[in-house]
C-alpha cells in the first residue's frame, strides 16, 4: 500500500500544543478583520488562486493521498478536481451576490404597523474565526481544502482546520499548498491554520474567539463535539454532518421491470469506495419474490476492497456482526473476507415487519460495504413502506425507485420521506453527491446537528454568516452592497421594499 | 389597576397536565401534515382571518391586557395593531415566495466538477411542530399571537404556545380568539394549542415530536431552555432572544451640537414602557464636559411608572443596587421611588476606564428604567470607544450618534460594532423595533442563542424551515414551486442554474 520513496519525503505533522491555540485564534481574529473587509471580487480571486495551486500540486498530493487513505488513484484524482471546482464555485457565488440576501427598506411614513418605517438595510457579515474538523473518508473534498473550508473562507471567516488523523501527511502537504497560495495572493497571515491532535481541536472549539464549528464524521464523535460547542459559556453553532442509513424504496413495478439493472446499480452504489460514504445506501426495501430480490441473492459481488484504516474495518465488522445476530436476519449474499479482516461486500436480508419491530437495532449505519435488504409482501406494499418511513430518524437521503405508473401510489411515501431526509432521489442512487446550487446535503438529526443547513453545494456558505441591519446610516458608512449608489462589483440582488430585484442598480 | 367587571368575566386558565403533552404534540403532528400541504395562498388567507378576528376582539382583549400587564391602554392598542399587521405581513411573504429560496439545476453533462450534474431542485419544508415560549413584556406582539407564532404558522409548522405567567387571562382569551378563527377558516384541529405552566412547557420542549423552540425572555431562563433543547437525545434548534445592553455611542461633535435634544430622546427611550424592552439603551457613552452630559445631569425625569410585575420591580432594583455599589459609579439623576418599590427612572454615571476595567459587573442589562452613562475624555475619544466595543459581548443593537463630519472618525467603531450586534443605528434609538423586510432582531450570544436568525421582521420565517432537494423527480411528485409548468399561485423567484430569476415562468 505504500511507496517508500514518497514516504521518505513527506513528513507527518507534529501535534499542535493546545496551549498555543489561543495565539492561533488571536492571529485568525486579526486576519478576519482584514478578510471580512476584503471585497467579494478579491476574495473570489484568492479562492481561485488556491484552486490553481492545488491543481498544480496534484502530482504530489494524489500519490500521498493514495498512501494515506488506501483509496484508488482515479477516485482521488477525481476528488481533487471536485475540490478545486468547489473553491472556484464559491468564487462565482461571491461575484453573483444573492447569498447576501440583501434587503433594503426605504422610509415609509404610512407603514401600516402603526409607526413610520425607518430606512433599514440588511446584509450578511461573517461570524468570525471558525474551526473545521476534517473528514476521514474524503481526503480532499471534505478535508483540509474541502467544502467547509472553501465556504467559510468565501463567507469571510478565518479557518482553523483540525486535520483528520487518517491522512496527516496529506493534510500537512495540502495545508502548505493552501498557505503558500494564500500568502502569494495577498491574504492576511493567520487566515488559515492547520491544527493537529484531538486535544488541540477541542481547545480550538472551546476558545472564546471561535464563533462556529464544522464537522463531518461519526455520530458519536460529532455529538461529543456538538455537546462541547453548545455547553460553552457562549454557545456557538456547530454544523455537524453525522450518520445516515439512506434507505432506498423500490416499488414492485420497478423491481419487476428492472430487477437485474437495479440490483447491479445497488451493488455498485453500496460497494463504491468500500461503502465508506455518508450517502451509502444502507437499507434496500424491495418486494419479496421479485426479479430484483433474485438478482441480489445471486449477485456476483466484488471482492474485499481496502478500507481507510484498521479502525474502519473493525467498526464495520462489529456492526455487521451485530446485524447478523438479530433474529430474522440472514445473509443473502457474501464473498469471503480477506485474511486481514478486510470485509467482503455483504447483502443481509430481513423483512419489513422484523425491521419495523426493531428499528433501533436494524435500521442503523454500517459504515462499509454492507447493505440490509428488507422485503415486503403484496403488490404495492405501500402501507408497510409508509410505516417504515414514519418510524425512521433523520437521514441525509432517501430514494424511491418506481415506474411512471407508480406516481400516485408513492405520493404519501415521498411526502413522509420529505420530513425525514434532506435529499430525495427518484430512480437514482445517493452516492456521488453533485456540487451544485440546489444541492442539499443535510437533514434532521442524526443526519446533521443543524437541519436547516447544507454542507455540500453553494448553500453551504450560509452557515458562516449572520445578518446585520443598518438603520438610518449615511451611505458612506454602509457596506457597499447596501448603498443606493453602487460601486462596481458591489452590486447584488436585493429585496427592495419587499420586492425582489435582480440588481441594486435597477430603478 | 383592575376593573372588577372584566375580572369577573375573564377566567385564568388551569395549568396543563404535563402528562397530556404527548397527546397535544401528536395532535399537532397530525395537523402539521395537513397544514404543510396547504397552499401558500390558503395559509395566507388563514393568517388574515386570525388577524381580522384579533382586530375585532380588541375591545375585549385590550382592557384585559391593561389589567394583566399594567401597561398603558394606548401602548397596548398599538401593540395589538402591530400584532395583526405581523400576521398579515407573513401572508404577503407567503404569496411573494422568495422565502422558499427555490433553486433549480437542470442536468448538465459538462458540469466541470468531473461528473454530470443531475436534475436537482431545492425548496423549503416546515420543521414540524414547534413550541413557542411567550414573552412577558409584549402581551400581544411576542405572546400568544405574536411574531414567533405568526412566522411558524406561516412556515407551515403547528405551534404549541407556552403562555407567559404574567398575563394568563389575556393569553387564554387571545388563544380562544385564535382557535375560533383557525377553525372557522378551515385550519386543521390541533394546529395551535395553548400550554400553561413551566412543567408542561418543559415537557413540550423535550417531547420527541417537537422539532424546534422559540423564546423571548431573560438570559437565565432562556439559557436553561436552550440547554434542555440541545441535550435531548435528538437535539433541536432553539431560537432564544435573551438579554442585551444596547450601548449608545455619542461623538463629541454630536454631544456639542445636539446635547439637549439627544438627552431628551435618551430619557424618552430608556423610560419607554418603564424600560421593559429588550432594546432599551442600557449604556450611553458620552463625552465628558459636554452639553449632553450637562443636560442628562439636570434632566427633569418622569416619575415611577408601573412595571409588569413585582418580580420585575425586584429584579430591576437589585441590579440597580449592585450597579450603584461598584466603585466609581455614582447617581447622576434620579427621582424618588414609589412607596411600593416601583422604581423612579435613574441615570447612573461612571467613566469608560472604570467600565472597561469591570465590563462584567458594569456592562449588564438592568431590565427597567435605569441607564448607565460612561464618560470619555478628549475630542474624539474614539480609541476608548473602539476598545469598549471590542470588550463587550453580543448585543441586539448598538447605536452611534454623530455629525456628518464624524463619518471617517467612527468608521472603525461601526465596523467593530457590526461584529457585536444584529442591528446598528445611526442617530436613532433602539426602542420601537419596526416590523419590516430588512429588520434584524438578533445578534451573537447572549443577545440570542442563534446568531444567524431574527425574531422580528419577515426574515423570522426562516427559523422554522429546512431545505429539501429533489433529484430526478417527475414533475407530478414535485412541490408546486419546483415544477417547470407552474400552477397558479405556486410561482416563486428561483435561482435557476445559478442565475436568479424573479419568476419560475420566465423562459
């Protein structure tokens, strides 16, 4: 798994001394004053420069990522592309400006609330320094230069980036590229700092100067950090993306019409990246006696694929073992685990009644290449499906596979799932999360600790901002986007006296 | 303070049995399914009907409010007008639709992240049943039918309304008007429920079916409820509006040019409603030796005005006593307290150095008619002012009084204050919060427990919503506002492929 040449040349960072964290936060705070006052155009140019530098460093970073994470080179090269795309996309968001949700109310002596309306103008300001805990399963896209970092920098917040212990050498190398690019682009010193070690991470999250936290990882780890963040003397928002089972519901009509195809795609999705995605489909609800079930039971499963770490292997194998131990669960299909314990993809089977009777033990995340198939009887089985959807907790995603003829039949199911998940999919698999304007990667707890936010897509910038209203201010003291006479580059869409306008320059 | 006729006819509600709360939440959940599926137009019509019913009941409700709260009839009549205006304004927000932040991404095979972009469409859905804790100091506008209730109903969330113990008879009477209007307008049963008693309130906040909490009140009470909300097995968002000092900074130029005028307005603001506003200016930073200071010290203060309750009187008098006991604090002006302890308006005085040396003991909320004047030396005094602004914690508001010639001199002060407060005012007083599109009534803790939100103005609706993305769905299963072919009334502004459009009907 390792190449001794690269290993020799890539140092592992030392743990950050927790007693130095207050200095790092103070430096971030000073940088934040400058950065918040930097124009949107200039911030966008800095993000572009970071993206360019990361692209240029791919030849060094990707091999290091392969060694640290055991993920395939092609996957990691694609992930780096996604990462630099994200940085540039936030540049576009800054230039476009609607994320500021600018609102301008002109004075109105006849305002019907019973008192004259003053001149009020609202925009968004950055929260201040934030700490981001990197994910283990996306060494690029949710790590040092990932979406949390990109969205926070775009918002105007300095970032303390807690490295994930699973890829420390890559984290250090990435941070060096980022910091050099920031410095060369003229960003203030202290804007971005790598923090290594759990103790230093906790010190950062509880430092009085830190204003928010971001996290992608396990439910247990995320909840512990959430508890820290909200029990501070000054509690702060904590945007944790934790666990999700991502159920997939297949109608009988779809299972009959496309059984083999759906089975093949399901196997591709739950084994992708050795099942180490927060959007891995963990439960498939399929009709009993269908070609889909037949195709799953006779599937030619791929062999064991390396996981991120020994800890991941142990965690997966423990949960899989516990699932198998529940009465009414059997193995539908499985290859042979590798000698070192690396798991073979596994399809377990139960029925919806058993699942419903023990949701807590059976409807749970098994991080790795295992999926639980729950069969239902009948032609539609929709009562069972709705009952199951009502019984589950918060999810990142929920998918429905159906035919055109199913639209009316699944209406209630889709409606219930909209109350459980941040993203619903029709005839599509939840893995492979696209980075777009309309993406929503979030959901009720335990999918996240902040159900009104997203950690993927351009909406992620909103987590690091808060509104400020200016009442009766002279133009010269207003932020650029709130003025009547707009400087070039300061324009943004605005809600003016309650009416949306595409530009503040419209008259 | 009381009229025996009205008293006899207005019953005090019994405490809600906490063991019945799960049933109330279950009923709210059932109502929520129907209400969330009700069109924006129909929800707006229901809000209008509630507003009409409250207006029609003013003749009964206002006298009851006078008795329960000891506030003046004119003030309460105005507050009822504000309350029904709020309800109707959220109807407008529903019809206009930009609060949904609709985003539509069409498929794009060439999407530069390295994988094709699917069809993704995002809108907002209601969180589910919420519990709102009514405020004591606004018997109408932040109580049973207040802004939290109006914004939550508009968002599509059922409301359990925890009555404030300070005006229970008014709460019951208001709730009866609301419930009758809701029923007559065809809203589902269980959509709105009055909850009485602290124990029942806590039971509601910790009920598994409740998805968020709203609160306006003291820092201590709000923090205790926040702690409950975030320590649930499933933590939920808690939107608490707690305490604020609302500092006012006056430049020397303004204090020289308009000393008498500013003093008169200051006294009007800090004694308004006996100082019982969360936006009451609590600290005035004024130049030493100025006509403003002279005018404040020789002010003809109004007499004691009744406070909401004995508890309010005791709380105010205790904090005022503690402030007076700090070395370096003296009484600048005060009348004579009433015999029953009702406080006379009081102006205390210290200097900025003393204040800075003991921010924790001196820069604190004294809920009632007391203000602390902190004097500074020098012509501009701006270093002291900036240092003070940097030393304080989160605020709802911060005000600056200055002349045109001060604009450059106060730039840094205004910039620092934007990091401390949700609303900044120029030559204006923070009391008398206008209900508008651009209003921001929020701020970093302890001003609120959720700095990215507002509890006044149309932006308040966002607290009760979360985004859901639909990937690859047939039009017939999409929420109306996400379709390409829009039904009448379903249209809303949208971000389409990253470009804002005023209507989904534009092509």
